[in-house]
């Protein structure tokens, strides 16, 4: 190979390098634009998902308050039939201690008892388990009721399969809808667990 052929070959290699570099730069810019468009779409979907999640949360919160409003007025009569003469009924009772919080949907009390009612539109076994934790922590958060017999109740407009039996076995009153009203579904022989 002559010197002239070698120089021509080197020039061709450099030309190929420059063309390849231009193509890579163009591909890189196109890829960056596609990534930017995809990022914008992901952000839009994320915002839409958050709006949907917030809407569902707001709806279920309102539905939960509706269920509480359905149960609270009948609380005194329901528990009177079971020998617990409730004197006061409170909704959405909260307490804070050591950076933790507890919320009781419905708290019914007299001088002897504190009845903690968890009200759900759809009652599940998981809800019953969460209420068990609430009952175990209640006197820590509400020491003013430490002398009371604490009993639990769960309520649901829809009661998922086996949630009522599970709650019964845990010693809870089970409140459900019957016709246009709500009532305690436990049989007359039921004895609640006392915390």
C-alpha cells in the first residue's frame, strides 16, 4: 500500500467515524426526546392515579361515616337488649399517646362498660383483627376508662364470608343490617369477651 493509499484509507476511516458520531448524536437526541415524552406520560398517569385514589378514599370515608351514622342512633337500644345500659354514645373518638394514635368509630359507655364499635361498609376478617389490636390498646390511650369492662363490637352493612363467625369467636358483638334497621346478630347465649 502506498503512502497516498494509506492517507486515503485514514481519511475514509475518519469520515466513517464522523458520520457514525453524527448518527449516534442524532439517535441520542431522538432517544432523549422519546424519554422526555414517556416521562411526561408517566407523570400524567401518576397524577390521574392520585386523583382517582383520592376520590375513592374520600368516597369510602364518607361511606364509613354513613355506616357509623346508621349504627350510632340504635346503639343504646341494641345494647340495652343485651343487658348493657349505655348512657353516652360518641362517634369518631381519637386519642394520641407517645406518637401513636387510636380512633374508635363509636364509643358507648356507662359507669360499668365501655363498648368499642368498629363500623365498616364491608366487614372483613382483617377488620376484626385490627379491632382486636384497638381493644388491646384502649386502656393505654384512655386511662380514664381503666375501671370499665371493655367489650368490642364490629358492624358491617356487608359482612364478608366468615368475618362474622371469626368476630363471634373473638368475643365480639356482631352488628348487621336486617331490613331497614341494624341489630346485634349474636345469639342470646353469647357472652362477650371483656378486656
